[in-house]
């Protein structure tokens, strides 16, 4: 397990690629559960109820995996799905855990400097997440990093819009 955590840290540092993971359906299932668990934890840290956090994370996970599957099928690269999905879920879980730090700082009180720093840290993590997703898509789709990052931005805009539309007031 420590080797797997180390792999995902290396992936987030752009030192590893999704094809370095084993194409394991069991690993993918475990990573879906980890991603869901971390998503619920982050949702709870933002003040959502557990049910709402789970529902939003399920929608996000289904959208992520569904679009990846559809894109790889359309491009006739479906054998890359397991490794790519595992890479996206594992790196997403690591980066989402890091989001807990600025969330904790922002909820720490009325210190505007700390809240401002938390917002900057959150934006930096969002940018890094887009780069990591772009890196994974670069290897998965044989694209330049910029194109992979643009796809990541488009996905995030779609996911935020869909989750926002489905869970308004949640």
C-alpha cells in the first residue's frame, strides 16, 4: 500500500504516467471507493451533510468515468481505460485530501489574512489538479500537455455546472 500511495504522489508531481500502473480491475474498484470516501470527507468539511456529499461525489465519479470511457471508446483506445481511470481517481483522491488544509484554514475564524491565504492555496491546488489531469490525459490520449489541460478545464467546468444544477441549495 505505501508503494501505491508513493506512486500517486509521484504521478501528482508529473514523474510517473498512467501506463506505469497495473491494468487491474480490482485496483480500479478500490480506487473508486477511496475517491468516494475522500469526496465525502471533503464534502463534510465544507459543511454538507453526508448524504449530499456522497450524492455529489457519486455524480462526479460517474461523470469522470463515463466521459473517459466514451472518449476512449470513440478514439478506439478502450484498453487504456483501467489504467487511466485508476490514475485519475488516485491522483484526484490525493489532491482532494490536500484541499482539506485550505478548508480548515478558511473555517478557522475571522482572520482575513488566513482566509486569503487559504483561498490562494485552494486556487493553487485547483491549478495543480488541472495540470495533473492534463498530464494523465496527455499520456492517455497522446496529446500535448496543454491540450490535456484544456480538456481538464472543460471537464471541471462541466462537472461544476452539472453538480451545481443537480444540487442547488445542497
